[in-house]
C-alpha cells in the first residue's frame, strides 16, 4: 500500500477497533459498475438529491493515485466555514468524505471518528457480492450506540442509491443496445481503475 499504509496506521484502526455493524448481500450488477459509481462525484446531485447531495459541493473532488490504489477527497460545504484554527487532518475528516480505494475491490470511507468499509467480489458477469463493515477505533467506542446506528443508516441510505443505479445500468447493458461505453472527463478515476483491470487480464 506504499505511503497509504502509514496514513492509515495513523488513523488509529488497529487490532483493537470494534465493528458494531456488518452487512452482506448479493448485487445484481457487474462488480465494476458498483466501483465506478464510487470513483466520481458528479452523480451526487442526481443520485443522492434526497439524501446527501446538499452536504457536498457539486462535482468537486481531489484525487491521488498510489500505484493501482487511489485516495479521493470529497469536500463538504461546511469546509468553507471551518475557522483557521481548525486546519488539520481530524478537521478534514469532519468536513469531507475521504475515500481510500484499494484495488481491485475495497473502499474505505473515513469520516473522522469511524470508517465505513465495503468490499465487492465478482460472482458472474452480471452479479457480485458485497460485504460491509463499520470500524470504530478503540478510543471512540464509548460513544452511544445510537450514534453509530445513525451514521450506518446515513451511509447505507446513500450507498443503496448507488447500488440501485448499478442494477439499473446492468439491465440496460443486458439489452445489448450499447456495444461500448466511453468515459467522460469527470470519470478519470473510473478510467484509471478500468485500465488497471484491463492491464492485468490482458484485455484490449
């Protein structure tokens, strides 16, 4: 994981971390459709308009590559209101979504006092399996169970919208109407992921 290993270690998610929530299910779409949806943010205003879209700037993202892995920072509107004495890593976690994508199929969303993780495993060309956990550092475990339950619900209310769109896209692809799809300029992180997959499997 290169330099990301030190960064993650500094977040405090060691062997003493707790996992108060877990979820597993089958997803009726190709695994890459789910991952693509979490590597760009311009879909927020449409896909998440009833949940989290109002919290974020429209289509603003900072991305960095670490080999095949990526770190993506999605600043919230509240970041502009942070005072000068709030500058620092904990404050960035409070005012942003910081996503670590570990190639080929694991996302870790760090949200300051906890992280939500999900892993996507291919099953068939049109389906995949999902496993997801909330991870809470030992130093934060004393917070009320209702706090973690609320954050877990907010996370999955939004992510379920992404999974539903991926299932809809899979149905459209299955019609055979599209022979190929092109990535747009805003989907550069998706293209990096897809190219890495193609390189490993020897595709065109």
